[in-house]
C-alpha cells in the first residue's frame, strides 16, 4: 500500500504476502484478459490499486484504468488512470474494444448503471470480461459485497444488456481448495461467536475496521496451522460455471 490508501482487507495490493493466494486468483482473470487484448483501447473498470491494469499495460496496448481511488504509486506507468465513479464517467461512448471489470459487480446493490456504462463505452462488437465470486462458495461475511450471484442470475442480468453472454467459471487446484476450505472453517468458528448477528447492528465504519483486522487474523492463523500453497495464476483454471468454481466469468459481446 502507498499514498495513504487505507487497508480494507478487501482491496488487494501487489506484494502483500498474506494475500498471495487472493492475488494469484485475481491475476488469473487478468491472464484471461491478456489473451484477448485488442489492437484498440482497453478499459479496466474498477481497477482498484491498479496492479492488474499495470500488468496489462505492460503488453503495450492502449489501456485506461478507472476507479474511485487512486492507484498505488508503483502501478502508475504505461497505463492511464482516471478517478471517477459510475455517476460521472468522463470517457467517450463506444471508445473501448475490450472492457475488463473484475470483482466489481458484487459491490453494487443495483448493477443497472454499471452495466449500462459498460455497454455504452464498448464499441459495436466489443467484448466485456466480468468476474464475480460464486455465491455457492462464498463465506458471506465480506461487508463490501452487497449482492453476490448464482451463475444463472448473473447470466440473466447480463443478457439484458449485451447481445451475447457466455458463462464460465474460474476454478482452483486441490491445494488451493484445501487452503480456502481451512480458511472458511476459521471464519465459521469466528462467526459462531455472534449467533444473534449483533455485528449487523454495529456502525458501518466499525464493521469495515473489524473485517480488515479479521482478514489478517484468519490468513495468519490458517497459514500457521495448515500452511498456504505457493499459488500462481495457473492454479485457477477456466472451467464450467458450476458449484465448485470460485468465481463466475462472463464473456459479453455488444451487438
């Protein structure tokens, strides 16, 4: 982290050792995007700290990263970064051949404005790559995730905005599945300390602060007791959008 960006436990930063498995999971999505980079412009919508944007820009393609926060200083380079939100995106319509938006849609209670923005910014025939956690394998404790999806629901939502939608899943190797299962078991044990859901009555800022601290605690305890795999993006292969995939991957084409 840098530039005074607060640690959230949810936003990822390159080089964070405790979050190496999470970073590899996200890198897998960017590797999928890398294989589809067009000659024209690409937009990383909801780019966060910008590590994935920087990786794509290193492929010498015209690339823009957009988010409400500024990117980490180490990620500023070949890419252009824009600070904005969905209420005022200062980018020209139909100006991107590819839009990637990874782990963003679950942060939105209503995704309509977000999907309208993607459709507006894509060139005719352009492609959008969208990922989001599979609710069937979600821990359900992330306060930043306000609407997680089943594959069928996500596909139906996207088809109302794009001419073609192909649904896939991003899976995990057995060592990664085992690590995540151990991590989830610890989260469930912590949640049993609050059987009445009193955390839901706490101020939002306090909930977010607690989530960030527990994100560190759970990863440290899991690594110490069960170990953590030396995961790379190759541990997260593309497969079917089924009950075992970690993330849903939608490939959307604008008519």
